[in-house]
C-alpha cells in the first residue's frame, strides 16, 4: 500500500470513530482570519485563526471549488459569513470569497478556495499535505499563494 493510500485508510477510520471532528463547513462559518504557521519541512504556510492547516485542491478551476459531497466531508471548505481578515504575514489583497453550490461563501487565497482536512487532528497537524484524493492533489499554501510541495 502506498503512503497516500495508508493515509486515506487512517482518515476513514478517524471519520468512522469520531463524526464530530472540528473543521466542517458549518463549524468554520463566521468570521475567518487567515494567518501563518511555520513547520519543517514546509516553512511558512496558511492556517486559520486557531492554527489549523489550510489546503488548496489542484482540481479546482477558474477560482471555483470542485469539491462537494463526499469530498467536502473529508476536506471541509473554510467558509465565512462576513469578510475574511488577514493575520500577520498574510496579504489582505489576496483574500477573497467564492460562492459554493450550497450558497455559502468559501474563503480563497490568490483565487484558490481553502479547505481543512478531516485527518488533521489539531492545530499544527499537516497530514493532508501531498495527498492525491478526489481527482486532484492537496497542498498547503505558501504566503505567496503557491502550493507547498515537499517532494
């Protein structure tokens, strides 16, 4: 079994054991602050105000989310009811929102919709980095808006 497959099996087990993990779209709704964290080997990457990692999805196109249904259950979108705010080191001009099919507003950075990963257990966890899942790859974002690829 490849590393990505092992991670997916582990995520499935976590989801089955604990359906109330923080990070669903409904729990993320409200004011949203995007800030930076730092961790080897990734360097500086985007997080929410509590330090939970935020990811981009390579299957997203034209500043719109390609992740709904089962995908959004495993990779909950960061949504907001107001305007997202930039923490230290994050460029406010790069923050935005895009509408989701549900009508919720998903936070974007440099036009890329932002997501949590259900397999991240707490602030500082980056288990979703580099996973190939739901027709695309998932990566942490740098403060410049690009993917962080540790390969």
